[in-house]
């Protein structure tokens, strides 16, 4: 029998978890059994995701920066590319945060259910409150100071210090560009290897994803519903709003932000752009992996949109590693949704921290399925939202991964067009190629 695709397996896991959770509500003994023996599978799944976060950030970021090539190229094309990456990322998070503030999907949960959730994660909530107290007594430049580790080995032992790891990784990447090539080659090769190994491990973790999701959903339903199944439906209703919020955000990126960028900086019409990269977008949607889609993205951008090979081979691999607009939007919305659902108040400075950490977390997100969820943990921990809250958003995760990957790829291709156009590296006859291709 043909093996089911992973996303189908996960969808089945989710559905069965939902049904099983509902059944447990009818039989008291079964609930206890589920919490004792099934829930741990979900906990192991989440812990495994957290386990790979630090090495994943370290390796993928170091090779992402070092891939820029040499220092003069880094300062010109690199500066421009990174600038647009940061700009589109910040725009995407801002779009996400604005939408979630307006639509308030987490508030779709009634106060009572929220209280229930809060008490589930009580100890975390307490530490959140004391952390908030601590923040009040800090100086204005403390976030900058906090970015710099005083001991990198210590920083790598704590997921909560990921910003410090990111800071160090960028420095290593830049330094690698400046040391003699043959000396740097070993280090670069090492991190390239680590990156591949971690991506493999993420694939292993994804093997238990259907079971992890089943366990998480089933135990979540039991814990939230308590004696009242009505509450489980309320959670699902809130989740639907959350999914709609993320998808609307992605849609706004595709129909406003990228078209404006492309129109302003190039002669390509958005519809032509869209037609040119459509196969790459579809592949991104079905594989949930920017990395897997990269060869097709490069091919389409060069052959259909007329971007030179030099620009495409520089911007796109870098983009597939560090430019994740869909992911950052998703992380921003998810962090606020979880906070809203748990009834946690986020101050303005927490929201700014979310913009900063989601920008950096998206940079550190590998272009593989589910990586954005791993990195979400970092955003949550940075603002003191209990990481266990990701259990809340596991249900629509797979669908949102597909959609956000599609946006990630569209973002990379848009930046490639803009850089090529401003560098004079865009073939003016691209539209002829497009027409020839379509009629053939
Ligand atoms: N799957 C996404 C990508 O490959 C990353 C993510 O999980 O957000 O672009």
C-alpha cells in the first residue's frame, strides 16, 4: 500500500485526536488514561522541537551570512538585499500584529475558558508576572545589552537566550567572509554539515508529528473542556478565527505589499510576475519547504522573469534561508493569539519585542516543514508567554505551514526581482520569453 503523505498523516492525527478527545469526555476513566499515557507523546514532540532550536539557528544563520560570498559584495548587494528582507519582514509582522489586534481571535474564548487555560499553565503565569515586574526596573537600553552574550556556551544552553545565539551566529558568518578561504572552509563545511544533520533530525521529529498532534489535541480537549464539552467547541471556534486572521494577513502580503514593491522598483506587471512564479508557489504550498522549492524558484525567476543568474543565485538561496515573510507574520499573530487566549496582557514593549524576535526568529527558521513552529517557541519565551501555549495552535499548523511557505517563496522572488531591477540585472525582454513560453 502506498504510504500516505506526511501532511495527510498529520491531518488524520489531528482529526482522530479531536474525535478521541471528544470521546474521552464521555468516559471518565479514559480521560485519566489519556492524560497519563497519551499526553506524554505530545510533550515529547514539543520537547524534541525545542531540542533542535539552538543548533538549527546557529548553523543555518552562520551559513546564511557566509553564503553572501565576499566582503565587497556583502556591503553592496548584500546590504540592499538584507535591507529589503528586513523591510518586508517587519511589514509582514506589522500586518499580522495589526490584524490580530483588530480581529482578537484569542478573545473569542469566553472568560471562563480562558481562566481554565490560565490555571493549566499557572506556574508559568506566575513566572511571567515576576518577569514583568523585573522588566519595569530595567534601563531603556537593556534589550540591546541583553542581545550580547557574556558567555556564548552559556547562551546556547537556554532557548530563552536565542537572541544572543543569533547575534553570535551573525558575527561568525561575517568573520567567515573575512578570514582566508581555506581556513574558513573547514568551519563553513562543519556548519553546513550540522545544518544538514539538524534538518534530517527535524524530518525524524516530523515522523512522530501525527502521533504528537493526536496526543496534543486529545489531551488539550480533555484539559480545556473539563466537565463541559461546550468549552472545547469554543476553543475550536477561536482557532478558526486565528486561522482566518493568519490567512487574511498572508493574502494582504500577496495582493498589496509585493505588488507595490514590484511595481515601484521594476517594470514587471504583477500578473506577469505571478504567472512566472506560480509553479514555484504551488510547489511551496504542497511541500511546505522553501529549500525543497528553491531549484524551481530559481529556474522560474531566471527563465520567466529575466532575473540574471548572478542575482538569482545570490538572493534566492539566501532568501530561502533567512527571508520568511509568511513565517514571521504567522509567528507574530500566533504569539498574540496565545497571549490573548491565556488572558495575558502584553505591553507595548512586549509587542516591540515580538516584532524584533519574530524578525530574527524568521531569519533563523530553516526552509523545511514545521520549522516556523520551532522558532515560535523563541518568540514566546522572549516575552514570557508559556511555550506550552503552542499546543493551542497545533491543529491548524500544517495548513498554515503550507500557506506561509507559499508566501515565503513569493517574498524571496519579489526581492530577487527588485534587486535585479535596481542593479540593472533584469532582462528587458523578459515578457517576450514569458509569452513564448505560454504559447508553447
Ligand atoms: N515551512 C516553512 C518554509 O520552508 C518554514 C516554516 O515552517 O515557517 O518556508
